[in-house]
């Protein structure tokens, strides 16, 4: 299995119920808005780009922040 990690093009999927994750992110980062955290299945990249812009963070940082709030398998 080929790993594309750290290339900025890795496919990131959000798992579990997004609403509690969004609430947690808004508590942790009050500058995030409902619009920033609007999520549509299969459109993770759009969400990541909005959060990147709002928080002035790199893609990998945003993915790590989101992963922290995801349910463990």
C-alpha cells in the first residue's frame, strides 16, 4: 500500500458524526463560524481549506486538529 502522507494531497475522510466535532472545534477555536465548519460528505477538502484560511494554519495542522476530535476505531 502506497503512502501519500506529507505530500499535501493525501485524501482525508471525516468519520463519525460531524456535529459534535464541529461544536468542539468552535469551542477550541472561537473564530470558526458555522459556515467554516459546514461539512458535506465527500467534500472534506472544502472544509479543510476554509478552516486553514480562518485559522492561518497549514493543511497538515488542520487535519491533525480534526483527527484529534474523531472517534477512535
